[in-house]
C-alpha cells in the first residue's frame, strides 16, 4: 500500500458515497475464503499470544464456562454478540469473521485448562487487541482482501475484544466472575467490570465498526484509485 498524501487525507470529502454497494456488503466466494483463512491466522495468533501467561505464575483456575452443558450457549452467545455490532461494517464476510474470532479468542483458556499455573485469560487485554489488529491487517493483505474490506479489517481485533468481553460480563452476571486482566503483560491482576458494562462494551464494539466503515469510504477508495493499474501496466501484464 502506498503512502497517502495530504490531499488523499483531507481532499474532496463530498466526493465519496456513504452507501455501501451490494458487492461490498455480500462479497463473493473468494472473499469468504480469505476471511476464513484470516480467522485461522487469528486462532493461531491468539493461542501463541496466550503463551505470554508463562511470564507470570498464577495457580490454575478452571473456568467452567466450557463445561459440555454450557458450551453451546457460550459459543452462541459470543458468536451473536460478535456478529451484531460488526454488522455496522457493512461487510458480511468480515461480520462472520468478527463473530468467529469472538469465539476463538477463548483459545487463551487452553493453557490453564491443561493445568499449567498461568492466567486463564491473557488475551482478554487491550494489548492483545492492538497486536491482533496488526496481525489481521497483515493477513488481510496476504489473502488479498479488497481495498475497502482491507481498511475495515484493521478494526476486527478491537471489535473482537470488546464484543467478547461484553458477553463474558453478561454471562458472569450471576456468577460474579466479571474480572479481566486488561493490562496483560504489564499487570496480570483482574479489573472488575460491573454487570451493565456488557452493553457499554457492545456499544464500543459498534463504535469501532462505524469507524472502520467510515474510514473505508475515505481510504478504501483512495487506495483503490492508487492501485488501479494504468492501461500501460495492464498491457505489460498481458504481454507477460
Ligand atoms: Zn472469555
């Protein structure tokens, strides 16, 4: 992606349409496949990132939210609360990706579930959201997401974290286990989040989606414009 100049950043605000096109919203089979591959990259990264828990000893606490009786409800809950705010990205493939990553982020429970004396939720942290955003962007470029989807994909990490914690808070309302190590790896202590925060976090996730959508109007078009091959480039390609 080329650097954007000042005119690209601030020029002709009235020149772009807020209305998403049909192909942008529904994508195609290739984009669906790319989104699925990005989901797998996210899964690998979220487990790899959870290894950071080894720098801090903590007696293993088994989170029973994945007991067989609750697993379906847990997955459905995370999937739904991941899907709903991400619909504002106006890209169905990315919304399905957000819904999936909102489930997959819980791969950070694996170490504690395997009886290692480490934190069971190191990915439930702000720094994880920032790093996962970078990883997803790199994967989006690698798997050739279209320009607008590429811009929106930068927000999948934050949407995932906030919508995931939203359901964790919602589901913990009865058990009171509403504490999250938001500052890992700087601090492994949990921050208590009151029950009504589930709605706040869901709104924040929706806010990230709106940001992603609006920025895609601005930069998605610009990037596309810059990367559109000139007729000479096309002729070179064809002659190859
Ligand atoms: Zn969780």
